[in-house]
């Protein structure tokens, strides 16, 4: 499994600059490993909606240490494709979740809240 540093090295190969230019984005994608330390952590950000969230968080582009504007979308897509082989949609991940009782047994809100 690639680490954020490996992904950042790949970004340097693609757009020049330094590892540190790209690490914040790659760390953000893989931060979810702290909650689920196997490939399933990717279900939280490694999809088209995660790429959209990445752009919202980091802006439309970064300026690397060579002064080059690099679109955040390209960096994010590179990360996801390196890990998944393509950019899946959020529904690609969610449709494989097996429903469990706790997922759909909502309790009625108390009268004070309602």
C-alpha cells in the first residue's frame, strides 16, 4: 500500500516541485487510515466526491516550490487512481455495504426535540 510520501514522490515526477508541496493533500486522503487501517479506509475519501471535498479544502490549485500552478483536482485524481486503478464514485463504494439492523432502526425523537 502506497504511503502519502510515495504519492507525493509521484506528484513531484508529474509536476516537479518538492515532496512538501504535495504532502498535505496526500496526507489528507490517507488520514482515514487512522480510523480503519486497511484498504477500506479509502471508502471515506477515495472517490469522486472525495476529490470534490479535497478541492474545497485545498483550493483549485497549489503553487509548488517551482512556482508552477498545479490543479488540486489533478493531484487528487492521481492519488485515487494510484490506489484504486480509476476514480470510483461514492456510490461505487456504498453499494457494496451490506445493510445491518443498526443502520436503519432510527429511534423516534423525544417530544422536547420534536
